[in-house]
C-alpha cells in the first residue's frame, strides 16, 4: 500500500479530557512507563527503572533543544490585546546568531487578534534581571505561507542579546490541548534537564522524564548518551485535516548534529549496539540522516533538506544491514572533515508512517500522543516492524484501561525491537 493512501481515521482513539495530564508529577522520573519488547508482551514499569530496562551497550540519543518564551503579549493604545507567537528566525536566519543578535531581528510569527493591528508599532517596557529597563517595539510585516506574518523586533538600549529580551518579554508556549494558561511552574516543568540550544516553541516531551540522578545512573550502567538538536516547531501540533495522510503537508524543522554524535552513532551501528531515541524529534533527526547522506554522496552541492516523501523512493526502501547503514552515513562525516566544521545543520520534513524503512532507531522512549496525529503514525510504524500494524492500539487501549496519563505532561513508553 502506498503510505500516502493511509487513512488518518485508522489512527483515531477515544481520549477523554480527564486523561490528559495538565501538570507533570512532582518527581519527573516517578511517572509510569509502558514497556513493549516486541510481540504481544507489555509490562507496567516506572520511568526511574530505565537504566535496568535498556539493552546492554545501548546508545541513547536525546534532543537538547531548549524551549524559548515564544509567546509575547502587547497592548495597543486603544486597549486591544495582541499576541505574537514567534516561530522561526528570519534575520538572522541562523538560530545561534538569532539569539545573540543585539538591537534588531526579524521572525516569522503567528499573530493573535491581527485584525486589530493593521498598522503602527507595538511597544512595551521590560524589566531585565539586572534591574535595567528596556523598550521593545514590534512592527508588522508582510504575510507568509500558512497564515504567518513577518515581525520586526527592535529594542533599546540595543546592546542586549535577543536571548535576554525574549526571556523577559515572553512566556513559555505550553501545548494548546492543555486548555490552560502558562504558569510560573511551566518555566521549569516544560524544559528537559539537559536542554541547551535555544530555539524550540514546543518541548521534546519524552525527555521531560529525565532527572540528573537518572542520567548519572545511565552513565554508571555503561549506557552512553549523545545529543542531537532539532528545534521543535508549532507544526508538531498541526492536525491532519485530510482523509489521507498524503494530503497533509508535513512541517519542516531544523536540526544540527555534531561530528562527535554522528561518530558515536556510526560506531554503534558498526558494533551492532542498539540506538535508542528519546522522543519523536530525535527519531526524525536520526532517520533523516541516511537520506541526507545519500544526497551528499550524490552531489557536493546537495540541498541540506529531507523532503516529506523521499524515504519512500525505491532506493531508500532497500533493506540494509547495520554495517551498511554505518557506511551509508560516512559522507556526512567526510563533509564535516572537508569543510573543517564540527557540526552540520539541515532541515527535515520527513513523514514516518507505516511502510517506512527504519535504518537507525532500534528503541524509542516516547509519550502517549494525540489521536489522528502524525506522531501516532510514527509510533505505529515503529511497532509495526514486527508485522503487527495494530500493535499501537493494543498498547494505547491498555494504557487507557490502566489509568496512564496522556500527552506532554503524561506518562511514558519504552518500545524496543
């Protein structure tokens, strides 16, 4: 079956509002963990048991992106409230430079109540942590695809990096399905303990269950951990509106991987050690790498982007051994070495659905996802590798019957091949 013909209605399930966790547990790693090792077996465990549950020699890959205070509220002189939801930097376009720039920047954004903001500049005064006061101004630019707008932000005094400005001006953008306003506790709760690279407008929520103590126990158990960075966009919450998933335009997200992390992944595949991705964002990054490497191998000037359906081309669907996969990734290492750079940055719109040919990921830590979502398609695809396309439904039915907590602040799953 052509993956584009898959009906999204086949990935629906009843999720009562009362099963959506509105806040995390007081102790992150005390949440429940539904374990599936393949086949029909499933076990109810606790997340802090993870070091004992992972296979020996596993390489754990985490997304170290950090959520920014992407929602900014302004008020016009008339009293009308305007909300700017920052999505992606445009000037400068590079994420690292976007947060270090001083005085002025431009972002794509969604604008709430934009009908009340036809022209003019919005302004607000901010109090910075050092006691300094700063004036932030926002000007409305042209329309962009998807209903977004170009927003120019300027601030005075200018000698302050945008990272400081956005921290003071905005608030954390918790998922819309929580149905509540952001609270002070979300500033910590909605960040992973290993978050580092600013740029996401949504958290890689599978990583929210980790604590410093649990990370120490993983290290003592001989389980290596490496980072990747994928900046999560608002498109992760975009519902699939068409009947067939081929009608759904997958959102694009920017990712970065260092030479050290890529080298560790290649070594794990060569040695037959399992690669365990923490979260669907890490999965999307890892499974984009072979496709990106193929482009680099074919052309020195290849576009550093993985398209939505490229993974389903005939050449990509050929089954490969772990050793072949390791060699397939080598052009990316060679590219970094020849350019003398410690990392590469690319973008991906990869769609992972039943019929996908998995290359890198052997295990996955993830949360329970929304009905009819692309993330549920990804989970179904991973579990279906054992010839059980409806395995996801067995697990979700069990979780509902056993009172698991769902979505971003809910409980977790560990899926192993």
